[in-house]
């Protein structure tokens, strides 16, 4: 792999760095802002349990859909323009949710916010490749960490804001956060258009996606391996968020309150690793051992819950929480295994589209297997087996290869 000489982060790209970090702080707010205050919302908007379940199922569905919308947005608006448009959609979605008076409007606002977030998910890796090809690991680690913070902040602030200023303000405030993130992207869009008009931007012709390339990615072992690795992470993560508390209540015997605390342990566990893993991947000749480590964390955690659930329960949850380091690893690989911005956009949409689609089915399949068997042994074994599929990705990705080179053969 070619190694570029690192430049200072602020070397003519301060606005891009601020834009990436600012939008990262908005990339999970719509996911976690609503569930803590659902009781307050139900006082004004009738919500059935099914309706609440539908809202909870929206994130992976629309993130998967955005895996295919993202490359289209890049073709239509360019990288910077696609981010700008997505932020606007995100802001509108937050505001529609805040002012909604019915379930349908609340659902529509959630869908808009999640589509905006999902397209940003797809476009950010190519943007990092465009502005920071010499700092892929560091910048990816930083924005992945901020994404984790954007997951936690709404959960922490939703109830206090709702109690003080009402649930509408608690939902609507995240539109302001996204709106602030729009400012640096307006600057970047203006700069890019001026440069393109003056024919001074040598990359102007490569910052859009290639529909033909997107259709051929199934023939790239690297692309398929990254999609598999991404899928392993998402199916375990979404299954844990949906079912881990109930699993712990049933097989360990903890109270729901303790189970909720252990879910927080799961969510926080991967934060330090998400900082280290992308930097390691960008510096190591092969990412295979980092992927194997992520798979190993999942396997060890599931084995612990299967064989000794009441012993070292916190450790088993902690290990499962370390498994999703595969997510930031894949974000780095999307850039480090493509030669062009075109390839990066196509691969990002491909891997995330497949990964989030699989993630959306994860909680459903776990629930179905649990209902069929009447216990949690079979679902945990299933998750363990799925985790082992990550080894396939590690083996394929152990060889240095680029997506474009594979498709040119």
C-alpha cells in the first residue's frame, strides 16, 4: 500500500476538518433522541407499541437505503454538495419531528432525518479520502469517536431537556446542531464550484460516483470482504441494542435496571477501541489481525454468556461491546482499498448498503429464533456463528489489493 507523507491537519484544509467533525456530531442524534422521552410524546401523540417498534426499526432500514442513495447524491451534487443537501434534509427532519402532531408526521420527520444521516454516512469516507489521504486513520478515528458521542448525548440530555422545555424542544434542538454543521460545508461547496469553474481542481472529475462501477462491485473480493465485515458488526450491534437487556434478565437474573446499565457498558466499551483501531489499520501492512481481534471479542463474549452467564457477566458484555471495532475498521478500508474518490464512493455505498440491510434483519431473526426455541441458547449460538464469518473478510483482506485493480482484470 502507498504511504503518503503526513501533512499538518490544518494545511489548507481546516474548513474541511471542521466540517467533517461537525457533521459527525449529528450522525446519530435522530437515532437516540426519541426513545428516552417516548412517554412524554405519547401524552400528545397516540403511539401504540407497534408504532414505537416501527420507529425503532427505522434507522438500519434507512441507513441501508442510503447506501444506494449516497452514490446517486454524489453523482448529482458532488461530494461536498451531497453532504450539504443531506444536512438540510436532516435539519428539516428534526424540525418536522419536533412540530409533529400525529404519528404519521412523526414517522415522516424521522425518515427524513435518517435519510440525511444515512447519506452522510456514505459520503464522509470519500470526503476524508479527498481532503486527508495522508491521515486516513487519524481523521476516521476522530470522526468515528464523535459519532459515538452523538449517540450518547441525546440519551443523556433528552429527559432533562424535555422536563425543562418540553419534548418538542428536546427533539428540535438537534436541528440546530446539524444547522451549525452546515456552515463549513457551504464554504467548501463555494470553494469547490469556483475551483471547478476555473478548471483548477484536478479532482473535479473524480468526485462523483460511477453507476457502472457500483454494479460491478459484487465481482470484487475486497468489496465483498468489507461488506461481510461491516455486516458482522451491524448484525451483532443492532441485535445487542434490541435484545441484550432481555437476554441478561432471563439468563443471568439481573433486574431490568441492571440490564440497562450493562447495555450502557456495551455501548461505551468500543469507544477507546474505535480511536485505536483505525490508526492501526492505516499503519499496518495487513488489517487482518485487527479484524480477527474484533471477531474474537464477539466470540469470547457470546461463549461467556453461553457457558458461564452468571460469572463475570460484565466481562462478557464488555467483550461483545469491543466487537464493533469492526465498524471504524471498515470505514478506513473503504478508503485504503480504493484508488480514487469514485471507487471510494461506490464502495462506501455498497458496503454500508449491505451491512445495514443485514443489521436491520438481525434483531428480527434473533427474536424469531428465541420464540421458536423458547430460550436464548440458539440465538446466541447463531450470533457467534455469524461473528465467525468475519474471518472470511480477514483472510481476503490480508492480501494487499485495490477494488479498481480487481475489476480491471
